[in-house]
C-alpha cells in the first residue's frame, strides 16, 4: 500500500466526522452556557418579585439542556438563545416591583405619621374636655335627663382608661408609629362613644 492510499484512508474517517457534525452544536452549546450564566442572575429576591419570568428562564434552560442531551442542537439553540434577554427582563421587572413596593411603604409610613400627628393634636383636648364634663356631672346634685349616676361612674373609668391609653400610645410611637396610630384610632372611637353617652337625651 503506497503512501497516497494510506493517506487517503486516514483522511476518510476525519471527513466523515466533519460531515456528520451538526453545525448547530457549537452555537447551541454556547447559547446554553450563556443561559446558565443568565439564570445565575436570578436571585431569590428576583424569583420572589418576578416568579413567572424566573420560571420561564429556568424552564427554558432545562429544555435546552434536555435537547443537548438528545443531540437536538437546533432545538437546544431555539430554547436557549433568548434566555439572557428573558433573564434581564426578569431582573428589571423585579427591580421595578421592588421600587414600587418601597414607594408604597414610604407613602404608608407618611400617612401613619400624619395620622398620629393628627391624633396628638386632637385627642388630649378631647380627653380633657370629657374629664371636665364627667367631673361636673359627678358634682351635680341633679343629673340631666337620660344620664344616670352609673353612666357618670363609667365615664370616670373610661376617662382614666383614655388617659392611660394615650400615654401608652405616645410611648409606643417612639418605636412603632403604625401601632401608635392604630391605638389612637381606637382611643378616638372610645372618646366619641363616651361623649355620646354624656349628652342629654
């Protein structure tokens, strides 16, 4: 066997290998690697804020890997090529939602602070007026129609509870304005109820 024939026989397997290589293999493998890198940017926070888009990326990557395993490089490329863009969209959506939540929280905090500020300006005076009213009724020899001694006694107790509640709310506001505002709202309702019970029938 001369050298030319031996060379030809040696080249044939190489040519057959090249001819059988899928042209989509290298692009598909590169796309899957890019998809894996993109998927790593999807933190737990992104997954929480943009769950659907995160799932799309993970599902797409899984499908691309499955296609690679089956040597379906064309299918793998189709499944993986858009993953980086999809991951970027998921991150962007998560950031936008996070910012929206932060704005909503800031607005809610501002509303609570304003509610507490309003309560501080109105409740002390309201409670003081009720205290004077109850004290005057307690000293009265004859009570107005519809107001009994029992109502007056209960009024004294309620005023004491209102004063204690307001003091507690002020202390609470130092660490939890939301809780203080909620407490002030309850105190306001309680004060209004007492005021109504002390009106002449």
